[in-house]
């Protein structure tokens, strides 16, 4: 058992506070006012309220820390070494359709490196948390990535491009999917990258890949997977939090999945 540090306690408190409002709004999902921010990208009043709760909680507990937030954007703090990266509602489309699979995601970046992460599954009440050097945890249970070494035994999660994305992006995804479905036990698409990464950390998924995600979608999950003994990398070798092209798995499966993704991209480029 590991005791949460004061930092994690603060982050968990903020996530739970935001989650209470989300849970109430989820019960009245049909009555929510919705604006359209972009193709396939819905924003609800619940989203904005949750972000406001997190911002107020964390600002009060850690004055001076900066923020990178999905709705508010970048908020510069007086403390230039620490900033929170926040997604108040990861899985908005699930939320809007009454699908009970969405999360609050909060990460801390310290001196330019991801340091701590919390992912809160609002409906189940599960709190996943990790801090550098302290391991990854589900409540008080230590998390470890799965130990499978064969792709044929692996279940891998992903996210799909949706309406408004370029034809090239769809084409690459279908090529990647084709290469992996032929060699894995199964592919899953659940609609929340934060929870997908938490499930990799917990050994439920053997791997996860997706392209073009935002920093707030993946920052907390990255800390979880790494502290659970997994490998997280940028698919094409770029800067992960900028490109959002992420692959997470254990050390045995990671190169095997990566080789299939690279083969798929090469096939598209050669066509």
C-alpha cells in the first residue's frame, strides 16, 4: 500500500469535485445545452463547469502553478517550473450519448517533464494515480502493465478518426487497423484515451495507440503507464505532447506493435 503524497491528494480532491458535477449532469444528459466547437467535437456546459471547479481547487491549493486546459487554454503562472495539464471531461461524446465511460484527467508537468497524473472514472468511482518514482495505483492497489509477450494473445485499444478529419488520416488509420487486427486477439475502441491508458497501466489492455491527440488527453495516462512499468513513445519519433501520436504497451509488445504501425504507414506512402 502507498500513501498519497500531498500533491496527489490535492489532484484527487480536484478530480472528485469536478466529477460530482459531471455525475449530476450525466443524469440529466438530455437537458444539457450543447454548443458545436468543431466537427465531432462537442462541448457541454458540464465540461466548462468541471474545468472551472478544477481550476479553482488547484489554484487555491497550489497558487502560482500554471495550467494547460482544454477550454481555458494556457494560463501562465508565477511558478514557471510547475503546471497542471487538465482535461475536465475526457470522453465527451460518450457523455453526450449517455454512455457511462468518461473521465477527469489531471497531470502535473514539473520542469518540463511529466511528474504526476490522476485519472478519475466518474461513473465507476475508480481513481487511478501515479507520481514519479512512487508507482501507479488504483486506489491502494499497485498497478503493473500486462506481461503478455505475443501479439496473438494481446488486446489493443485505439481511437478512430471521425467526421472532419482528412481522408489521409482515415486512410492511415484503416491501414494500421488492418495490420494489427490480423495479428492480435482483438482491438477495442472505448472513446476515452485517458481511461485507455489507465487500463494499459492496470494490465486490462495490452497496448494502446492513437494519433493526433491533445496533451490533456494523454498527459496523466502517460505517467500511469510509465510508473506501472510500461513503455510510452511517439509513433513516428517526434515530440509526444506536441504530435499526440502515442503508443503505450509493455516492453515486449511495444516494438512489435510499432513495427506494424510503421509498416502500415510505409504501405500508404508507397501507394
